C-alpha cells in the first residue's frame, strides 16, 4: 500500500509540480527570451512595485494580527468570525472592496457626497488599494495560524513559565507580550509569513481588479505574456516568471542578512527592563471591529449590486431590484458546477492522500514532503502555472478538465498537507496502545477511533482545501486556456469590463460556497464534540 500511495501521489502532485519546476528552469537557457525581456522599458519599476506591494502589505499585516492575538478579549470575540473571513476568496473580496471604495461606491454614499469625488481609489499608481485589500485578507489568515500555535500544550506551557518569571522580575503585560510571546510566536510562523509576502508580491487576480495599471506590477506583465498566442512572447513570459522567482529569492536573502545584522540590537531590546506598562485592549478591539465592519460592508455592497436593476448616485439603496444577475448563474450554471466539482474533488482527494501519507509513511519522510509543499506555497503561482502550462501543452493535457485539475491540485494538496501534519502526527499515542491491547487492527483503529476523534481538524482541512481550490485563477485560466470557465475566471473577466450586477453575483457566489462548506465543517465538529 505504501508504494501504491507513493505512485498515486507522484502522479497527481509530484509530477505536475516537478515538470513545472523543470520547465521553468529550462527557460533560463532561452537567450532570445531573455533578450526580449531585457528590451521591455519598465521592468525595473514594475519589479519594484511588486516588491513594494508585497512587502508593505506583509509589514502591516503581521503586527495587526499579533495585536489581536495577544489581546484576550478581541481574540476571543474575533475567533468565532475567522472561518467566515478565511472562507472569502481573495478575488471575491477584491471585487466587493473595489465597489466599496470607488468614487461612486458605498463609502462615499454613506459619507453624504452629492456627486462622486474626483479621487483615485482603485488602481491607484502606488497600489495602496491593493495593499489595503491584501492586509484585510492576510490578517485573518495570520491570526488563524497564531491562534493555532498559542494554545498548543508545549508552546503554551513554555510561554506561561517564562511569563511568570518575567512578571516576578517586574515586567508588565505589555513587556511580556513584546519580549517573550511575540518573538517566539513569529519564529513559529516564519514560513507562513514568507508565503504571505510571496503572495502579496505576485498576486494576479486581485491586481487585475484593483491593482495599479500605469505601470502594472511585474507579475501582470508576465501574465499577459503567458496568455499571448505568440510562442516567442510566451517564452518571454516564462523568462519573466523565472526572473520574478530570482528577485524574490534575492530579496528574501537580503532580508535574512539584514535580520542577522540587526540581531544584537534586537537582543538589547528583548533584555531591556523591567518595563511595568500594562497591555491595553483597545488596539486589538479597534483592529478586530474595523475588520468585521469592512467585511460586513463588502458583503452588503455585493448583495445590493447583485440584486439591483438601477442604483444611481447618491442613493444609499438601489431604486429597483430584479435579481436577474443572480438568476443568470442558475440559468447558465457551467462556471458554478465547474467550480464546485473541481473544489469538492480536489479537497476530498487531497485529504485522502494526506491522511494516507501520515498513516503509511514513516515520520522521517515528513521533512522531505514538507520541504516540497513549502516550495509549492512559497513559489509564485504564476511561476508554477507557467511551467505547467508549457509542459501540459506538450503532453496534450492543456485546455481541458484534466490539466486544470492537476494544475490547481498543486496548491490544494500543499495547504491540506501542511494543515493536517499537526493533528495527525501529534495524535495521542496512548489511544493506539489501548487499541493494540484490545487486538484492534490498524485499519479498524483508524476508522473507529482516530478519524472520529479528528473530525474537527478533518472537516476544517477539507473546507480549507475547498476554499483554496475555488479561489484559484492563474492555473485554471492559463492551463485551461479559457475553455474551463469557473466563478473565479468569470469574475476576473467581468471585472475587466462587464455587467456590475453580474460581477457582484459571481463574487457573491464565490463567497457563499466556501462559507457554506466552513459552516458544515463547524457543524460536523460540534456534532462530534456533543
């Protein structure tokens, strides 16, 4: 069974990811493509803009998530809403956020403007609207990870002991949070923070909707080259994707070196004291409540636009409602059914493969698989998809469901594996000892004891896999070549110029489906606990 699992995992995940890397690296030897890339006039400024957007959004997101994580009141209040925040795909949030902040959007109506102000909000040249949207999406993700680390018995016990010592030395709660909790918490989340930074620096669907255009971030230029029908321009796009990877790696190396140089200064700060200042709850409350309000407004504006027939400025509510845009999703359900089918099959298959891995493979092999899935998460999606696109075309898998499934499965399995490694490997071995004493076989123990006790993590992981799949744009559009429409690809197309109610309806459906799956996951977890 072990070798069968390895072969299946290699066919569904390892080979599609591996050929993407091989194809991407092969572009390094295409001299014509590199010369064509060097002739582009705005490459340096576009790369700088990409790094600026990703870096600023990450630098803002991490402290905001940490502020909420170390504030008990806001943390408990917001914890119940995290599933809803996480379930909202990035592109759906970007569409709603764009409708919210545009000059004729809901915010200016609420502020009482009589006519739309002459402001540049969406697609501003500095990417500030994109940065804001990224922060609002990444803070819940980082907070979710922080809240999964803080209660862990090993981490919580260590922190409690160190906090007691610090308090006895005269340190207040603020000093304990800054000098003890946060440094160790951030060290635990190093790779997720890198993933957030990489995503912010290479995001495509959100950048198309609300990102800058003159110039556009570098990943948009790469995307346009890869989507071109000309083979030479495609090759330039592959070279651009590889250049983006190299620039990100160089920036990461420079950041790591800067951190190494700054360690003495950081250590001086950590050992300074005692500082008796107390930790105030209002920054955490302000962050949590502000996020909840923005998410509520995004959902409200999408629902209003999707159901409206006419909504002139400056009215707060539409003049006419018809729901025609929502009905169009039912009358032409191809994008809807493709999205649901791909997401459901991908999430369940990824969960089955991940559970099988942890049951059949030795623990020492985890480090190699973990390194591979981290590479899939850290590398820019456009770099992976560009390599897969070129390789799949040669293998006859392009422009169809099989190729699209394999391409988007790369990220789905990576997220599922990294989410399940903790619950599966940290499962209390005493249950297995008791089962052995009762002569229960391995399969019976798995089906009757282990999996039922892990209903909550299993259901949550399946919901995460579903949400990851349904929100993917780059691999579906690039490998599918537009022949496999999904809610995400249709939403991005409509955002470039189309019916606003129809765009809002697609974004609303993109929100509703993962939210429903997360609700079912929470219900399954509560039913098991009861």
